[in-house]
C-alpha cells in the first residue's frame, strides 16, 4: 500500500530538485549534482572541514581550540546552490527536502557511522519558542530519516535548548561561543554510556555542536560525533 501511495503522490506532486526547482525523479538533478561540492580530501581529520593543504592534518580552528567532539563530517560545502537550499529547508517550510538530504548523508557516510559505532542519534534542538514559530526542527527531520535508514534509535527527548539565543550567523567566533553558554540542557532521565551522533544543518565555527557535546559528555556520553548538511571552507 505504501508503494502505491508513494506512486500516486509522485504523480500529483513530482519531486523537484532542491537546488534549481526542476522536476527530478532522482531528487537532485544531474545539472545541479555537477555544481554542488561534496566534501572530499584534503579535509580536516577532526571536523571534516575542507582545507587547502594536503600536508596539514587539521584546520586552523581544530589546531587552536580544544574540543569535546570526537569527530564530525559534513556533506557539502556551504555555498550556493547549497546555501540557498539549506535556507529554504530551515525557513521556508521545505520539510520534504530533509529526506533527500538524509539519504545523501547516509550514502556518503553510512560506513563512517558504522565505524563510529553510534548508539543514539540526537538532533540539535531549537528553543521551544523558535520551534513554535517555525513549526518544525529541521535537524530533527534529518535525524529521524537517518534513524529510519540505519536502524539506530533517534532521541529527541534528551537534549534541550533551555535558553533562547540570538541567531548565530551574524556573530563572530567568540560571540558565538558566549551566545551558547548555558543554552543546552540534558534530561535527567537519560541514561547512556555510549556514542552519540549529533545532527545539525550547518557547521561554521562548530560552536553549536561543541556546546551540545559539553553537556552530553557531562551527562555520560562516551563519544560525541556530528553530521551536518553543509560546512564552511577551512584554511
């Protein structure tokens, strides 16, 4: 029955490429797939940010700053048409794109998730007021899709935004870190000693996943990894 309903839905609402809007049964059209930049080597061994030098093992940020993140990876470089698509996914109710993004993430990093031996997938949460206004949490959509593809349980009842913060995109590195201090809390009912995979949309300086990792590790997580849709260029 599900296959029939999916077939009917595709006839009524054909899938469109999130990057150009053209009808594309494959999700991402062949033209846009040539434009988007998948993250390949050379990249930082820790955060996965692309770096220019094949000699360096880590980006400047990871060399300078201590971290509670064990390792992370991202799908695409955060520049158009990826940047515009991520914006649409977050702010223009393009929730259906979450399944496509998750499928691409599992295709690229499914084996890596296995090597990380992930026990639980946790989406980076929105503050309750922001979620009410937006109507959904884009990270949670991706996390649920990845969970469905991998069989790893997703936990949206563990990590919470307990303090409302201003938008990170207009802040510098130090301001981002200060903005997120005390922003996250963990449910006291959560019991874990395992490995956690954080899901978010964009990795810029890493301040968000870093603060989330701090509270998760204090609550008992052994290792905290992350996956995001896109990431900025390293040095």
